C-alpha cells in the first residue's frame, strides 16, 4: 500500500509505502495500516488544504483532505 501527500499547490510532497504482507481473509475482510506525515518539516508556505491519496497495487482506493495550519499557540495543527 502507498500513501501520497500533496501540498496545497497540488505537488507531491511525500509518499510512503507499507507492505502489510499476506493475510488470510477474515470475516470482516479488514486490514489496518498506519502512515504519518512529520509536521515538523512543513513550512508556513505549505499551510492550507492538503490532499492525501491511498493506493493499493497501483490503484487509488481512497482520497481525503486535511488542513494544516498554525493554532492560537503558534503550533502546527492538522484537521481531518
């Protein structure tokens, strides 16, 4: 599985891959994988609406948006 993060300009910022290996199909047919983006590397110029896309075997299976900005204390926030 691959997850790609696109900055507000639509440029690919980072991608990550995770091989969850083989698994036997369960009754609910669910597999959990985790990905994260290190917010410490985000510049203020990249604050705004980001796009996150998940791919399985090269096919996009999910797209979502997150907002990255500063909060009232000056720390970086992300809202899903």
